[in-house]
C-alpha cells in the first residue's frame, strides 16, 4: 500500500495515499468541523461534495483554502486547520447559512440534535451578520410518514446521496439554481406522489430539520387522556436495544423491563410486545414457506415484514409481486389481532381501542395508514411513534428509565420467544423462520448449537448461504439489507429464478437497529454492532427460543385462529401488494 507523509498543525503523520486531509487529521485526533460530509453506515458510500466549505483548511503553497473532506493528501503537504484565515472562512460560511435559515430552533424537531446549531455554538455566533431575503417553501406532509421543510435545507446533499447511492431509490435531487437551489423531488411534487419508500434514511442523515418524521405524539397524549378510549401500546424488537442510549445506558444494552415500566408510567392501559406478533408472523410465514417448498411454486419466497422494502418492490419490481410472502408485518398483525381477538376478549369496540406502535422506523407510519389495513374504516394501528419520539415522551413526562424497576409485559399479547427478538437485525427474520420451518417439516426440535443459524448473521449487506431445513436437505437463501443491495438481489432473481428458495430483505442497512426512527448513531458504526449483539443476547437468555413453542401463540390458534393458514388467519393476517 502506497503511503504519503504530511504535517498537520505541526504534527507529522503517515497515511495511505488514498486518504483525504480530513482522514489524515482524524489519525492525529485533530477535529475539523464538517457539514456536507457524511459516511453512510452499512455501506461504503461517503458523501463528500465539498459544497458547504465548513471544513476548509489552509495548505502551504496553495493559493485557495482547501476543503478537507475532498482534498487528497500529497507527499510533503503542510496543513493548518486552525489558522486565522481558515477559521474566519468557516465562520463566514456558517453565518451565511444562518442568514437564509429560519430562526425556529426552539420549536424545530432537530433542536439540540441539529449540526448547524452545534456549529453556531462552537463558533460563538450570537447574531446574524448578513440580513436579507430568506427562502420560504411550503411544508410537505403528504406521506403520513416524512415531513419536508425545504426552508431549512442547507444543500448539503446528504439526503440525495443516501437516497441515490445507498438505497438506489433516486427520489431526491438538487433542484433549482442559485439562491433558490434546494434538494427536493422532481419538479417539487409531493413526496407521496414519488417512488419514495419512506425508509427514513434521509431523516437519519439530514443535519438540520429539513427532513424529519411526521409526529403523532400529540394525538397519542390526547388518546391516553381520553377516558372513553382504551389505549394499548406495542414495542418493536429493535427499540429495546436503542432507547436506553438516551438515558445513560451503554449502547446496545437491552432495557426491556425498564421500557415497559416507563410506558406504564406514561398512562398506557396495557403494554404489549410486537415480539408476540413476530412469533405469529413466523407461524404464518413458516407455513407459507413449507407449502411453497413442497409445491415448488412461487419461489423464492421473500419476507414481507419491512414496509420500506415492500414499497420498493411495488415501485421497482412489479413483475415479482407474486413471490413476497402474503403475511402482514408483525406491526399490522398485532393491530389486527388487537382489534378482533383482544377487543372481543375485553369487551371493547374496535373503534374505542387505540393501538399505538413504538417502532424504529418511519415507513411504519406510512404502513399503518395504508387503506387495506383499515377494515370497515377502523385502522388496525392508530398511531406510530418512533424510538426517538418515545424518548421525548419519557423526558416530557419526567420518566427516567435509569430510575425504573423492571416490569413484565401484559398478557395475552406480551409473551414471545427468543426468535422474535432477532427480527430487529438483518438475518433475524430468516433465522427465526428456519427454526420453525425445521420443526414443521420434521416434527422435531433443533437442539444445541443447531438452533443458531450463524451463516445468516452479521451486518454484511448481502449474505448468501445454504441452510438445513431437514436432515440432509438444504435450501439456498439470501439475506440483504439496504435497498441498493435489495436491487442487486432482485436482479439476481430476475436472471435466475431458481438461485434461491428464500430471501430476507430489510430496507435499512443493518436492519431495524438502524431504522429511520432510532436514536442517532452520529457516524459511529460500532453502535450498530452493539445493538445487534444486544438483540442476540435477548434471544439467548430466553428459555423458549422458537416461535412455534410460544404458549400464548399456541393458545391464540386454539382459541381463535384455528391453524396457520386457516381462512380466519388469512382474513386477518395476510394481504396483497400492488404495482405502483
């Protein structure tokens, strides 16, 4: 590997020739502020258009200041990151951005998480030096999931990069010229009218409040305080290993019991677990896998738990819509069972039972609002709040998870097997399915280490493997996360329909642990690894690790659904997807 020697702020350093000044400075623990620069977790893509100029540095023998994020290192280069000239230029850049930025920090969804706000604090900016016209754009809330306020856009183009390069959706692009230039949709049409999948990765990388999730927190508070409503809540698998991050817990530590206690403290009538319906999903999807493998039809079967991925196939691969599982996602299965079985059990009308979901995802908001999930005009899931929004609800109510004693989920929609916990990480849904498919095909349990399908684990974007579903019988599977990787795998299926028998796809790189509603990772890929390990630890600590052994799931079938794939199960738990 070729290396070069350079000096930064009087310190010598040797780095690979492929490095930029920013990369080299990091080796010396020298901080250079950035805004447009962004390393995308779960991919090799890095956004470095050098458009913001916040990272400019002074290079000796160079006439102009250099953007550190995009300037390659050179042999003998001498760099000054904190010269008067560089500091003055950075300050001017930030002041110019602030001059065309709404002064709404106190009410902005990114307040205290805004990188422009952070830069203004670090640079000691106390007044707007440059006054004049300010851009104003209408706010787009058309999608029920993601809100765009282009008045706050700073043209960093991070959202465009993650949408086009990582997710390959291509919904966002630079639009307009000069003072009016912003990143938007083609012809500035509403987001709901585009091919957006609402995965929320753009929300995760936006440094300001230009792209945020649409919040239903006020409506949730109103429902909790409405005596005529019974309000229950479900919590997704990935939430439990991320919510503690905002309350001083080490990254990835599961805080399941404390989260349950916190939700009760907020006033929810019952606290249930989406893990319960994840087990239910495996019963239905596992049955579907067995039927398709035996018949040899409509293979490979594709998982359908992730609404962002489902939006993607509806827009981009309508010719393959016959192969995804017809199962609803665990969120929607929970809502359907809550509004039927549970509502009947407690004597409450479905319209008076409010189902709230706590999800790591923005696309779940869009999914809950899909018309097919509102039979007779009553939505299966009424409101979705993200992990970040739940953290704010806790803080608003003065609930500190660090001070809560562990509590258990309510019954009968709260018990789950370990297999359900790993739904939150890439490979987890397929592994959970394989555990139960093995039993369904053979009538006997996997024992010892055989229950762990290590070949589908890990954060790699695409994993291909052979997994055993019976003694001496294997199937070819693929696991992918990130929609750019989904495109690659689906192109493989188009070219060779017999290459795989089962495929798991998640829209977000790494899976739900990196969902568009999770606490921000701040560029630390190690946090993703810790969240993954936290979910596997939850699986391993449970006595019951296979979905088909969950006694509450067994009781639900015996008392209400009959058998997996029954007429009632199909009516409540399955759906169809449509070309868009």
